[in-house]
C-alpha cells in the first residue's frame, strides 16, 4: 500500500446551522478540517496509508483533534506537541445568492508557531512515496513556511514525489511576506501542482492572460509557463467550475503533463450541500489516481473530478466516500450508486 505524508494545520471548524448568519447563531456545529488533513482523509478512504504531520497543543482540545485524526484512519505518530492553542475557523454557510463566509481564529496556534527542526523529517519520510503540502502552511507564519521548506527539501533529497495545492487564502499572509517572496523557492521541488489562473496570479505573480477566461484554452498557456518556471514539475491540474447558482455547479477538470492536455467531462452537481473541502477532495483524488493509474493521466483526472463532485454532496470538510463510489461515478451511471 502506498504511503503518503501530508504536512499542515488541522483546525476546529465551527459552523452556523441551517444557513444562519453569524450574528443570529446561538450554536455552532463543531467538526474539524484543514486543507492538507482533508487530503489525508480522502486518501485513507481509498485505502492509502496516509499520515498527517502537524503540531498540536498539549491540552484537551489538541487531544480531541488527535482523536479525530485517529478516528479518520490517518496515521498520527509523528505529530509534534507544544504551543498555545488549536486554530479555529468559523464558517457561515451561505444560501442562494449569499455566499459562505470564513473567519479565521488561528493566530498563535500550535502549528503557526512550529519551527524548523521540530519534526525529524529524515525519519518521518523514510519509506514514503509521496509528500503533500499546500500554500496554506507558508501563509500562516514565517516559521511554518520554514518548517515546510525543510520537509520539502528532505522529501526531494529522498526522491519522494511532492505535490502542492497552491490554495491561495487572501485572509492569511499577515506576517509581512507576500506569497511571491516565499512560494517560488518552495515550489521549485514540487512535481505535481494544483492551481488555476487566479491562484497562479496571487501566489506567483503570473499575469492573467484574460482575467475572465479560465478554461481549456487559457490554462495550457499558464501550465506551459509553470513548466518553464518549475524545473521538477511533472503534472499541473485544476478543477474547472462553472457556477449555475450557489446550489448548482458544473464541474470538470484539466491536467497537463508537459506534453499533452487532458480534460474531464463536465458533471452537473446539484444540490450543493457543502463545497468547503472540494478542492482537497480533487487533490486527494488526483494523488490517488496518479499513484494507482500510473500511466493513465486521463483516468487519474477523471477520478479527481468525480471525487470533487461527490464532496459537494457531503456536509463537513471531508470527502466521506468509498473508492467504489468514486469509481461508480466515473464508470457507472454517474450517480455514484453502488449496485448490490
Ligand atoms: O482555509 C484554510 O486554511 C483551511 O484549511 C480551512 C478549510 O479546511 C479549507 O479551506 C478547505 O480547503
């Protein structure tokens, strides 16, 4: 079984119920989530040996997060401990034309105060096939960015495949550095990048060819540029989202491997239950697909898109689906129903 290690922050997710506004809420649903952890959950659901590395506070909230990681069948043995608190994110779930809103409360979190040298990456990455990180970790603090770069360099030295979801978060990046000052050095070792025209603009300063035009015609231009900039790049991909309404999305995807462009058939997703974590579901599906269908990039992309579509139907951050359900969404009648 493949072993994949991801590094990032898990947070307590406090969401309003029944589409209430923050100001109306007297109760919040408490779950957990975090871009890189969500990817681990997807992979564990597909039978991959997924490990999550983070820093948790040594208090009851940190231990509850640890229990959650274990409950999701994700390996936790190399998590480090210390710092003040677990990060929180508040989610106001939108309705109709009112979009969802996220408020972060993660300053001084255990993960944002992690430092280089606190994780023994040589040991952690021994025997791993894949290392995953995202643009969220370098956005939370300078020291987290340094700790992440340390992991990336060890993974690269060991010849482990590295993936990054660019994951631009405009509300983060508060510590005085811009993404463009931090990301290029970190990305130069990555082999698989998930990103679109907007994220490439915000994270790497790559000008938008046509700001309103994000499809199969303009993405190859961006990806060719990424291949020029990033020497180790093997695959660049993204979802293609066409919003019919907040509760009706049309979702496809595109992948470039330096030679050919692959695109996945657009699927109708309605009603949308919760789109938070759908990019992570795509990323988890892509890692699984690239590991499992080694020479079949089309199948890897189709798997990622089907996984992403299914996530929209599930409340919470995680894509709680089985391998069979994703396969059925690709090969069956498109409904993910598993026949008995
Ligand atoms: O935005 C973040 O930093 C998070 O990790 C919160 C959510 O889990 C994430 O956005 C889902 O992709």
